[in-house]
């Protein structure tokens, strides 16, 4: 089962490999920050469940704390998603 699958705490995002949630890479992950951003980009593009969960986190950014080795990158990605969602809502 992928790390993003199932329940996770949307207020405390742990980016350590093997943790739960769409922002956690697989347990055997050892990629750098660029590879991590690519992983999240692929999840957003290819995985509906991960995209939905990432969108919910992005909409609640004011109440979310990111932790772990990729916390900064995860927050940047979530901020970009939030901006994209806001732009899409304005276009509707």
C-alpha cells in the first residue's frame, strides 16, 4: 500500500519516508529535494486519491504544520497547489 493511502493527520504533515499521507515518500526513499518535488508532482498528476488529499491540505494551510526532512519542499508544493486552486476558482 502506498504511503499516502488511508488516514493521516492533516494538521501535522510528516514528510519522513514511510510515514502516512500524500507528502510522505515511500519507506525506502532516499531522493534529494528535487526528486521529492518530482515525486509529489507525479502523485498530483497520476493519483486521484493523493491529489484530493493534497488539495485538502492546501486549502487548510493556515492550520497545517509540516515536519520531517522534506518539510520545506512539501510546504512550497502545498502553497503552489493552493494558489492553483484559488486561480481555478476565480476562473469559474
